C-alpha cells in the first residue's frame, strides 16, 4: 500500500466494500443520497459540501440553498459520517472582513493544518463579485474570517494540509466573469495565510470530460507517491455542461509538478440523483476523508446541485488508476 503521510487514523470512516461485480475505481454508497432538502428546514437543496473527522466524530460545512435560492453555509455534525444533524440556520462568522458578513457562499472545502481547521469556499465580496473566502475554526462552534486570498474572480480553492517548503499552498481556479467556459488550476503560496504570491499553473483543462474547465476538489491527500488530487472536469454537451470527477498525483515537494493524471474520469453522473435535479448531470466532490491505516477513502460529492452523495475508493486504487491511465 502507498503510505499515507500526515492525516489521521479514522477507524469509524464510512465504508462499504466494493461490490463484486463493480469494475469502477470509485463505487457509491448503496443508500445514496445521504442528504437531501428534507434534512434542513425550508431547504430547496443541499449539495457540494465538506466534512472532516473531528474528535472521534465528524463535522461538516454544508452548502444549502433555502427556498429563496440563495446559497449559504450551514454547520453539521455526525457520529458516523453518514447520518448528519445540520443546523437549520446558516452560521455567522465571529468577525467581518469588509463590513459585511457574506452575501452568499458555496462549494466549501475544509482542511486541517497543524490542528486548526480552515474553511475555504466561494464567497461574494461586498458587491457580490465571486472570490475565495478563507476562515478558520478550532472547535466548529466559533468560525473566524481571514482575509480574501485573491481578487475576484476566483473559485474552487483547496488548501494543502501542511506547509510545503515553508509556505501554505492553495490551489484555485481563476475565472473570467464574462465567460464561464474555461478555467485551469493554479497554485499560490503564502508564508502566513494572508499574503499570497508565487502563483503557478498546475494543470490545464484537458480533453473529453474535462475539456471546458477544471477545478480542484477535496483537500489533497499526501502519500509517499505524491499528493492525490481529486478534481472536477466539465464537458459541454448540447444540453449544457456535465460535471465529472478525475484524479491526478502531484509531486510532494513541488505540487506544481503533475506526476500522473488520468485521462479517464473516476466518477460520472450515472445515477438518477446525479442526472436529475436543479442542474442535471453534475458530480462535484468537495471532501475526501482518508483513514491513514487502511488507505480507505470516503468521498463526499454534490449530485445534480440538489443532494449529497457518498462514494468509496482507496489510496492505492486512485494511484494505480492515475498511473495506468496517465
Ligand atoms: C459550478 C459551481 C458549482 C455547481 C456547478 C454546476 O460553476 O457553481 O457549485 O455545482 O457549477 O452547476
């Protein structure tokens, strides 16, 4: 088994063995979806959400659109990572950065660095221009905003769970407000999580399922073979965009260097709850819990911009797939 570096033992990681007739690298939880609008009062949808192990349980930040269709962030807790108690009211930050709370928020990721939990999400600035928001919490009770890492327009921020060569490293996907049909993954570095620079291109959109744009997904997982990066890729069809998930392995000391990148997707909208919803044909992973002892991975993804799905794979499965299909 590839050795998982850092991270935690998560003996209670949600898990189901791969069905014997399944040939896919990622397989779905048999009771999907795990969360829907019925789990939050007055909700239209709950999707693209992030979770993390916390003191033997799990905590999460959930994107919920209530029936006013404004995306905001809700806290949630769970003992088993499958059954969640989500707060009905979006959380408020303890402080403000520019005099406003946040007009909207979506696609959160959570990353633990040195015992502190960072939340990275797409936020609206005062005038609603979209950029990446950054916040931290130590207890999932009080959440403190930090400054915006980047100017608009930017989304899909994923932080690495340790400093690399003395710097925090953040992946992001700058975008044009005028054209939503291109986008590549970049990385930026910071000595203090406030000032960001040394921006580098990591991956450009590819072919087929990732030909329109790509964006990083869950917090990368460190192994002795490199960082496992799960990301989403978008294809244009005559019925609009379709969202897939893919995998790449980045160099441990210099994640700008892509070691392997699968030409094939690892997850596609195939089930009815992924194909039918507010936005059809979307799988959008935002969290991957990894148990460092077994290499098991529980992958959480938004489905059709409507519900949350859970799927499984392993560190070895992903690395092998990325190598064989690179
Ligand atoms: C992207 C983001 C995601 C969403 C996806 C599909 O641009 O806004 O939140 O899941 O589109 O609608």
